[in-house]
C-alpha cells in the first residue's frame, strides 16, 4: 500500500476512534393499520327520528330528519325519560283533529328541551308537558292546536310564535318565564301563568280571552297587549307591572289585585266591549300606582279597593279620568295648566 494512504488512514482512526456498525432492527410491520376516521355516532351523537309515532325511552339528544304527519289518533312523539333534548331541526309535526298531541312528555320527567320547529293542527296541545318540570322551549311555532303549549313548573319559553290555537296559547306552571314571544289570535287567553311567573318583551294581540294572565308574585314587563277580547294584562297579588302598553282591549287595559307595583305603563282606548273599561283597574288594596299614562278609556284609573297610593300619573280624554273609592291616598287630580311647580310633586295630572 502507498505510504501516504497508510498514514492518512492511521491519522483518521487515531483522531476519531474505531468505526462501528449499528443494527437497524426488524423491518416487519407491527400490525394492520388502525382506523383513523370517527363513526357517524361519534361525529354527531344524536338519534334521528324519521317517522311517528315515536317514543323516547332514554336520555339523550334526538332530531327530526323530515316533516312528520300523524295519520291516526295517537301522540306523535312521546318523551318518557328525563334529560332529553329534541331538535325539530326546522321541520314540522302536523297532527289530526282527533285526541292527539304533537309532542307529549309522559309523567313527571325533568330537564326536557324542545326547539327549532313547528307543531300544528293537533286536537290536544301541540306540546303537552303539564307534569314535567325544568323544561325549556324555544324557537317554536305552535299553531292551530287545541292549546299551543302546556308546561308544568319551572318552564322557560322564549322566541316562540303561538298563533290561532283553539283555546289557550301558552299555559305554564309556577316559577316559569315567557320571554320574547308572540301570542296572536288564540281562542282563549294568549298566555296564562301561575304563581311566580315572569312575562317580558311579549306581544299578545287579538286573543279571545285576556292577553296575559298571571297569578300571585309575578312580573309583567315591557309587553304589548292589544285588541284582546278581555283584559290586556291581568295579574293577582304582589305583582309588578312595568312599562307595558295596553290598547283597544275589550274590557280593562291592566287589572290588578293587592300590593302590586304598577309603574310606567300606557293604557289607551280600552273598554271596547263595555262602557266601564278602565285603563288601570285596582280591584283591591295597598297598591302603588305611579307614573302611568291613561287616555281615551271609559275610566282612566279606577280604584275600587282601599289603602292604595296613586301618584304622578297623567290622564287625558277618558270619560272619567280618575275614580277613587274612599280610603285611598293620592296626589291632587284637579286640572293644571301652565308651568309645573314643586308645590305638589305627587300630582296626578288631569286633562
């Protein structure tokens, strides 16, 4: 070998040490390839409903895949479990004139949600959940049923259109709320709520009974009640009725019992079906009636109970602006024109 090459190799080996060869391991695959795609149930863990009658017997999420028509006198969808969400998925359940509900919650189930669709033409309630609690109903159209929606206590109803049902539009149990909904042309009252009810930002027009009816300890706020055959708004004891508009109702605009706060409401042209309709009617005792405007009613503010406080209201163009029974406390009601002074800040203005 050439002496120069021998010296070069020797130098490299001395500098870097011996060169060793490493093993490469087995080339045999460990097994077949594992699936990388998820199943449809994993992607969307919901159960489809494509025909009726259908019974939900287990908790979970369900959805419609098409419009459904109930062709015999049976209930359309029966919910027989708690913790169920039913998405109508934009579709319609159409009933029959027989004894049938579009959707019925069987027994005292809890935590039921129904949303996003239409239920119509059912001989029983479109949605019947009278024994259920902690229910939620939203983005629904309920039309031409006997009752649009019947729900038990602790129900939340929001963004619903309840139109032309034969009896009541919406009937809710205690501790329930009706929000941002339309109650139109139902045969009876637009909405009926029992104790501790809340009605906010709703419209009740053209119903055959009252527009909105609540029991004790309730709130009605920022609503419109117009052209109902009975009273526009009717509440019982210990209620707050605030910032509502009641117009052209058959009897009274707003009627209330005892210990209520009635503030900031407008009541105009009520008493269409009677010669004694009042814008505001205080039927009992210890109410505070303040800052309301009443115009063109048979009676502007009519107080038939005692121990009520009537302060700083305005009345104009009523047949009788103010009618107070004995035993009430109120600001002066004589006609005042010109500059308003601080001589009596609780004056009820009379025009």
